[in-house]
C-alpha cells in the first residue's frame, strides 16, 4: 500500500545529523574507533541528591498519576532559583510552566504565537529545533545572520521595515548553540525596545545558563521591561546532566505562559512526578554541583583549544556552553571537512551549515568526552594529513 503524507512533512527531511550518525556507524562497522564530539549530550551524571530523590520517589505508588502542568513545589523552586541566581522575581503559579525539556516548549510556542504565513525572526545559524517549530506553525522564518563582525548578535537595523512590521516573534539564544556568544545588558535592552516598538514576542533560549567559565550569563528577564515582551526557556538537561529526564521550564510573561499552557494541556499530561521532585532537588542544590561542572567543562575546553592551537588551528575559546565554534580550516567547506575528520582521524563533529546557511565555514565541536579522550583526539589530529605542522 502506498501512503500519502501531509505537505507539512516536506519540511522534515533527513538531516545532516542523521547522515553523519549513519556514516559514523558505517565507520564503526568497518573496525574504526570513533571519537564522537558531535551531539551535545552530557556524558556526566546528575547530582547524587537528584538520583537519590528520583530513586526514592519512584517507590511511592501515589506518584504514578497524571501530573498535568507541574506541582506547586516545582514552580516555587524555579521562582526561588531565579531570585537567587538573577535577582528576578517570578510568580510561581502565574509566570512559570513546566515543559518536557525546553525543546518541547521551543517547538510548540510558534504555534501559540503565529498563524500560517506570519513571520518569525530566527538566528542563522541557530538551534535546529527553532526551524522545526516554525514549520509546525506553518509560519515563515526570517533569517537573522549571526556573524563575527557583529559580535554574533543579530543586527536589527539590517531587517527590512516591512519584515519588522509583520514579524510576530523573535528567537534569541545566549549563550548560544551552536555559537557560544554571550549577550550584554545593552543588547538585551535594545531587544526590549525593538520588541516594544514592533509588538514582537521574544523567546529567549537560556539552556546553557549554568555552563559558563569567566563570566556569568545574563538572564533576559533581568533586564527592565523584558517580562512585558517575552519569556525565557531553561532546561535541566545541560545544567544538571538530566537530559534523559526530559524536564525544563519557561518563565516570564504571564499571558504567553497561559497560552502555551492551554496548548500543552491538549497535547500531554505532564512529566512523571518523581522526575519533578528530582528537579526540585537540583534547583535547590545548585552552587557546589554547578561550580564542579563548570570546572570540568573548562578543563575540557582548555585541552581542546590549546591542542588545536598547537596544530595551527586557531579556534576561539568559548566563554560559555559546551561547544567550540571553530572556523573550518582552508580550503575545506564545512560538510567536506566533517567527513574528512571522520575518514582521517575518526573524529565526529557537526558542520556549521547544519545550523543554517550562515554556519558555512564553521565546525561545531562538543565538549562531551573526558580529558583522556580529548587528548587522544588531539593526538589523532597530529598524526593525520589535515594539518601541516
């Protein structure tokens, strides 16, 4: 029988991520030991207090019911976390909403804000879930280039006036994926002014808020007026190594959160209650664990950056996130170079153009392997034909 699928599915083709994963598997089957520095999936465990809480709560038979939008204690923990970390006041029941990992909210919010044909401003390069959400909403993405000459900030002045007038939403991500840029207070203040002027909803993706090194990132909501124009998504996946738990949250504008909750109430019945209790423990016990986690990633960052510099590959050292956004060595194009790395060194990375056209000329390298493996990766590169020492 031949099946006909919706036209919407045309937007969801096999991605470069799938192609690279398939090629990695092929190389593995050929007997090659591959070092995977591609997908940003944490390789470290959550805090012990989180695992203990999860283990204990799963033994409680009363917690296997539907959880719906999230328990009050979780909303309260999120509010307390924002007050402590960013000096931002969040009303627990009105200005917070639990989601099944921030990607769940990121993909669904465009359908709440935009009608088919409406414009959504999106960073290029940007996290691939943004494009998926825009496609589901049948909205129209308008690419905002994220370039080095602008400190990797989208330039609002370059957006045509007719696009600004028609735009319904803007997506921002600092510290970013794939570009680990850090926003300034002045830039966020300009975002608020821009959003007010053109009546644009701001979605700020703050998933890497705890993974910073020399300077703490700014919450968008810490800037005056931000809560009037937008919301901020955060996740426990990267900050607390709880990626498989699929729990995150959104905070900010009450009207936007209420609307997203209305949609979500028709899609799912919430996150498993023991995971919510584990998330509370994570948010309440952040400081020591987060500092240790940052130190671990900082050591990994320095090993890779210094090692690549020793090869003549002068990559920028990221100030935040778990990624290095490296200019692809001449004369390679991004995809060509990623395949070359797999063939010559057994190292898997992601070509920058997987995140948008403006990512051409870059390679994303994840800090998701231990120090020994990273030293091995550098050693492999030294022995390869890719760099002339």
